[in-house]
């Protein structure tokens, strides 16, 4: 394939990766920002979103769009509830101690993963997309009659992948509106800034923490529901998103939401483009190298605030 | 009357008692401690099944287990091996080479099995086989990798129930070159099994006057594939694909989406859709494409009674799906290997008069002496020919075309089409 169309294909694939990654990493970033805890089980919440989406779409017959819309609402909600329960019954009791939280969330990771293996099984199961059409994409070249459009062989995207990109943008804007314009968002930001003072002002910090933990997990689950018609639901699918989400959050700056979005776009697009022109291994090496450089020269991340 | 005071104290009495028991035990006369090596006992023959219960091979592990249980039930219903029942001990290797070696240690040291069997993924086989040799544990793999016959492994590792990749691609190359095209773009997973495809098909198609114009290696744990397809050259006649792992459906779907309506000829290995329903949404483009099948998933018009009996025993229907759930498609092209391997183990144990682990070398020698295995209920995939020197079996290969959503066999390659020169003679190696 010629360079131009090849680059376009790489960019589109990268955009899909970036979209899902932005949602997943955002969940992790919110949890860290407000609660200051590292949730190693975050990838498993993502996986649970995909698996629950499969259960919902299998239960609801008829047109795949019906099942999909139901899954889009039900799966993140259920995962959020599970996460909030985990916070109430486990994390609160260990008082959010950093080391203990890491160990506890590792335990949750194994419980969710093996529990899914025992019930859902080891197979990867597909979920049908609500709609999916192949769209051949045009490219412009300088032909005999000046600038002309033509349709290069293999250059295409599917309508569903475009939907994923658009949906992620809409959800992120909604999240931004929630955090900056609503009372709940205000309470979350207050708790993030100074939880002791917030408590002195009568904010139920414990309940805010459960809400935030649930919200973070629900965002990851939402990303998974969007991606599951493209990939399939599989009990091991949470591993790579966890790693990438951590990379994004570290590069973007722990606790900075705009930083997370910028880093997700950066990592997603570079992963897509480098993978296409070189190899996915090189793309992962470069992403990890970037994390190392950030940790050495700007440990607070691109947009993070330095704690003085 | 003189009462002689003996020197009997509690301590001496206990020592004497212990010595007496020890002597009896050593002679094997003490009830309950009879050595199994000596008598024809009804203690079970233990077969250690190294199962891919978790990890990337877990779909295959599930069906390998179903087939193993069915085969063992049939053997036990028939009287067992040498009058003894067969017991299967299962351990999960996580589709991981290091775990595989540890599982073999557990089989030998903890479970005290007679033989180990059942591994599929090539990197796990390569990681486990050296340990089997160190433990002197016969290791019957069901893997398709060429490593057994290449001489890379050892005299304790055998593959008598399933053919290997070198033989398979050699049988396929004439059909591909003569019917589909000469310029081939290959897509394969980037590990031992995929490398076997890359290396041997390149040689085989060159011998037919064809050429591999692109080699695209994809990590087996990959989840999104579109980014690889731009590497397929524009002038490709045939796309040759083989993929493993949980994401195979995504792979095939995205291949179809990439080409759209103007696709070249496509020749795939059924591995790319094992455990996946060919009628899945997004796979419509497979209509008119070709697949290598180890064992035809859809029962053909002239099906043998052996295949029918096999399906009934394992619990799959005429489309290779579970009788309990028609959407639950099996790994039909591979799992027959477990059934046939267990029957070979039985035949070997009966020929060698196997009684216990002291007879392991005799068992291996008995299997090495095997040659032709006719098409039968013991070997439902087809007749086989075993090469005792290379420890590898040879059999028929099937090429099917997707016609109206069904896999219809168009060409059957015979055993002779897949034979190649011996690369090793394990029988000259010591145990």
C-alpha cells in the first residue's frame, strides 16, 4: 500500500485504540486523583464489562442493536456497583493504606479473573455489533486531470469503528461536564483537593470514595462494551488495557484528567502508527521508553502538578 | 528353678518388632504393601493429562479434555489396559512452557503417573519435553509441531496421534499452486508453530514453482489485526493464513473487512476458526475460500462409521458443535489426536505387557515398532503410518471449500503426499 493511504489507515486504527484507552485510563486517573489509591484490578473491571455485555446481549434476542444498547447501560452500571461494593467492604477496612490497597486489589484481580474463567469459561465469545458496514475510504492524488479522488485497495474503515471514536468523545465531554458543572463534580474535586477539609465541610468522604471507585470501574467497563463487538469477550482481556492505562496515567500526570486524555491520544495514535509501519513490539518498546523518560525528567507527568 | 532374666526391655522389643516388620515388608509379603511391579494387580494405570486449562490455549484444553474422557471411558468399558482400569490425572499448565515442565515434575513425583500426554501448543511442548527426558517419563504429545520429528527433542517424547506441520503444508502446496495461484502472502503466529508454517510452506511452494512474496508474523496474544494487513502486497494471488489464540475470530473478520468485495484467493488452516462457528457474523466473506482441515468438521456425505461413532462418543453433532449447545463449536480438527494417542498408548502397553514404571522403556520400544494403523474406531480420522525412528505419525490431510456455509471436502491428500526424509533416528539414542 502506498505511504499516504497506509498512514491514513494507521491513524484511524490508532484513533480507535486511543478512544477506548482514553475511557479506560480516565477511570484509573479519577480513582487515583480523588482517592490516591492504585487499583491493580482496573483491567479486570474492563474485562467484566465485556463479559457482562456478552451475557446481556445473549439474553436479549432480536436485533443486535437492542442488546447492545441494553449492554451499554447495564454492564457499566453493574460493574460500578461491584466496584463500589469492593470499596465498601474491603478498601475502607484497610483504610486505603497504599501498600495494602495494592495487595488487596491484586487479590481482587485474581478473584475476578478466575471467577470469570469458572463461569464464563475459557473461550473468547463474540458480541455482534449493532451495525457494521465496510466504508471504502478515498485518497487524493495528482492525476492527469488535476487533484482526483480514488479508492485505494484495502483502505477502509468500518462504520462501527467510527462510532466507537465518536462515542468515546461524547462520553469524555459528558464526564468533563459532570466534573466541572455539577454539584457531584464539585464534591469530587473538593475531596480530591483536600479530603480533611472537605470532611470538615460535611462532605461524606467515605461515600464519595465509593462513588468515585464505582465511576472509575464503570468507565473502564464502558470502554470494554464499546470494544467488544470488534474484539471478543475473553477472561484474559484485562491484562493489556491495565498496562496501557497505567502508562497513560503516568505520562499524563497522576490526577490530571486533561493530561490523561492527551496521553491516551498520544499513546493510542503512536501505537497505531508505529505498529503499522514497524511492528507492535517496537510500538510497545517506545511507549515504555517514553514512560521511563517521563519518570526521570518530569515525574509528575506532562500535566501533573508538582507536590511541593 | 532358676528364672533367667532376659535382657528384654521395651526398647529392644520395639526394635525387634520393627526389624521384623521391615523384613516382611521388603519381601512384599506383608498384607497391604504388595509392590505393583510384581503382581497383576487391579491398581489403575495412571495417565497424566497436561491440559491447557487456562491461558491462550484454553479453548483447545476444554475439548482435549472432553475427548480424553470419552476415549478413556471407551477403553475402560472395554476392560481397560492389561485388565487394569485407566485413570486420568489432570494438571493445568496455563499454556506456559515453564509451568509445563513443573506439571511433568508433579506427575512424576507426586501423582506417580505411568505416562504423560496431551500437550498441544508447540512452545509448551518444547519447554516440557527436556524435563520428561530427565524424569524418564514417556511423553505423548498431541501438538502438530515439527519439533518431535526434527530431532530437537528426545527418545521419551512421541507424537503418534496427530500429523505435523511439515507434512501438512507439503501435502497442501500442490493444490494451492495448481488451483489458487503461485504468489502467496503468508500470515502466521509468531512462535514455533507459526515458524514451522513459514519455513516448510516456503520450501514446499517453491518446489511447485510458486513463491512466498510476503511473510507476516503476528504475536499469538494480539487482539487487533487490521494494522498488519497493509503489508499484503497488491499482486498477491493467494493469502495463506493460520492463526491461534482467543482472537482468531477478530483476525478473520478484520481480514474480510480489509479486502471488502475485491479479495484474492484465500487458503486458510482451520486453526484460524477452531472453536468458532463458521456462520458467525462477519465471516460471510469466507464463502468460496478454502481450508486445510485436520479432520473435517462437518460430516461429509460419504462419512465413515468410525467418524460417526467418534462424534457420538465425544458429544458433538454433524457440524462439530456440542450436542448440548449448537453454538459451542469444538476444536474438531485437533481433538481426534487425543483419542488416537490414547489408543496407541493402550496398544503399546498391551504389546509390551506393561505393568509399571519399570516397563516404560519397553513401552516406548513397543510404540516405536508400530507402523500401519488402519482406519478404525481407534483411528477415526483416517489410516495412519507411524515412523518409529522419528516418533512422528503420518496421515491423510483434507482440503475443504466453504460452500453455502458448509465445509465440503474437495481434495484428500494421501499419506504418501506428506512423507519427507527422516531427520533423526531416536531408536539409536540411549534411554
